[in-house]
C-alpha cells in the first residue's frame, strides 16, 4: 500500500503544482489588468486632461491679447482722427493716440514673448497624439505583455517629447 500512497502523493503534488501555475498566470494577468486600469486613469487621463486644459487656456489667452491689442490700435487711430479735427487740443489727442498705440504694442509684445499660439499648438499636438494612442492602447480586459510595454513606452515618449 505504500507504493499506491506514494503514487497518490506524487499525483496530488503534480495537481498542486499545475493549479499553482494557473493561479500564478491568472494573478499576472490580473495584475497587468490592474496596472492598465491604474495607468489609464491616473497617468494617461490626468496628462490628457492637463494638455487639453493647456490648449484651451493658451488659445483663450491668445484670443484675449489679440483682441485687446486690436482694440487699443483702433482706439489709437480714432484718437489720431479726432486730433486732426480738433485743432486746439491736437497735442492732447496726439499724446492719447501715441499712448494707446504704445499700450497696444506692449500687449502684442507680451503675447509674442510668451508664445501663446505656439504653446496652444504644442498642447493640441500632444493631446491629439495621446488620443490616437488611446484608440490603439490596451484595455483592462484585453492585456498583452508586449503590447502593454509598447503602449507605455509610446505614451511616455509622447509625454516627454510632445509628439
């Protein structure tokens, strides 16, 4: 009976090893799915929202600075026109026109210095690149080790270089 008992033990040990291998495989897949879910929620979505907010903020800043500069230039032209018609106070209107033109130039310089247009474009480009990666990226239900590594590498490259 000892031979059959040893055989049963070996079969039981083999079954335990096989079930541990299956459990390990399931655990790795579960961990990969958890990683994908956490990565998509906390890293990917957060950065995508950041670049979308940046694009909107810089586009809005550019719109406002261009509108303010244009308004100041129009006001400067109007002050100059009134100065031409109002002879006794021509110097006052000339000073007002010059001041308004200088302010408009300062606002334009501010916009050009900070590069709101360039920053809006860079944020938009990065946002679009991340959205494209999201379409082809893995989901928590569909995880492949090689695909996951490639996805994370591409996302981090886009976040680093913005393309």
